[in-house]
């Protein structure tokens, strides 16, 4: 039984149709991937699931554990257990990493802040008192955000381009964290156009120009990357970055 179901999701932004009747099911405790070229609608779909500003007025419905999310705010969705990790993690001037992780920490399910940092590849004694601001590199901010997810241990985790702007060591930490999330029963949704990231997914969905083109195992979808595209009945020409 799916933990998250998308029913006929269509989205229009600035009079442009971004998503077209997308139907998807995400299963509990599995690693899924949304793949496709830039402009395919991957991030737009993730933002719609999360309920971000500008992505609330969609057609269709999103069902989480039998309950519609259509009228729920981003905060309400977060409280239900849905989390989005940004491609470019946010900065919080004046907020320490310790406070940031304490706010995310779920004593019933998650790792304590110190342990979450260690599992993300950061030494607690060097980072807990630092601020979540521009003094951190992009890779460090990715690891701090990852630590917050491990401290929270949400039911559904959306990871938008998790390999963006980081080194190989940091990427391996992310892959380790994905395994931990799966082991603890979280549903992971990877938004990616990276073959290396796709290889960690059990199920995958191919989007193109806002249409769901194909679904299958992560392994079977690797041929999309090898061929750079898959045959389809419409023109593969994404028009704008807002459909990313």
C-alpha cells in the first residue's frame, strides 16, 4: 500500500502547463527516483507535493496515508512527516547548527544532533556552535541539512538534486544516509538527472515536458541515461527552467 499517492496532478504556472495528469505511487520504506532532463517538471512536482508557495493551485489530489494534502499548508505537511531537502540548502544568519538540529530532532525516531552530525560526516565539536550561514561551504550546508533529516527521521523525504555542488566524499555520506532512512522505514524520493544517484533507487519514474513517460526499476531506467532520451510521441523540448 502506498504511503503517498498522486492522482491526476496537473499544474499551470504563468499560463504555462508544467505538469500533465501525473499519477504516481510511492511505497513505504522504498527509494524512488524522479528522473528526466532539465525542464521535465521534476522539481515542480516535488514543490507541489511539499505545498510550496506558488505550487498550491493544482488539479488532482495528493493523498498521504489516506488523507488529502490539497488544503494543507507546507507547515501542516511537514508536521505529518513530509520533508524537502533543497538543491541549494538555505542559510540562517545567527542560528547555530546546534539550535537548527535541536529544532528538527524527533526523540521518538531520529538521531540526536551530535550523532546525526557524525553520520553526515561532520565533527560535532567543530560544528555545533557554528552558524548555518555563508561561512559554511555548499558541501557543509548539504551535510548539515542531511543531519537535520536524520535527526527528524520523516516518513517521506524529497531530495532535490542531492549530488549538486558537492564532492565525492559528501555524496557517499548522502548515499549512506539514504540507506539509513530506508532501514528505518522512511520513503525516499530522489529528484535527479544523475546516473550515479539513480543507481541507488529501487523504483524510478521518467518525466518529460511534464508528462510521466515511463516507470520501472531504477536499473531499467538507466537506459534513459545511456541513450540520453527515450522514444516518445511528443517533442522533447523543455521550454523554461521553471519546469525543472
